C-alpha cells in the first residue's frame, strides 16, 4: 500500500478543505493508495506534465500527483477544481 504525501503546504490545505466539503474523497484516496495507476480514473499525463498522473476526486475536483515506487509514496502536487459556467 502506498502512502499519500503533499508537495507543499498550499496543496495540503486545499486537500484538507476538499475533504471537509466532501466525505467521499477519503474513500477515494484509500482506493488510490491500493493502486495509484488504475483506481478512480487515474491516467498518465503528457507534454509538460509527462511523468505525472491525474485522477478525479469529484465531479469537478482533479488531483495531479507523482508516484515513487521505491518508497511507495504518492506525492500530491496540485489539486484544482474545474468550474463550468
């Protein structure tokens, strides 16, 4: 099982804020810990973000992370929302 770490305090604060708003995110993060490459819509990114992964934490909440297989870590680098107007 992988462990989840945040890259910086800003990302950690955003993650905590989203968890407060939506309790189902904790369950999704638990699933991601088991298989960071296949669960909750995980997919590799391309271009400038090549080598990083992304997944959906909610209908409009996306998380970008990298995977360290040697230390079994998921490093959360960014969390953002996509709002459609």
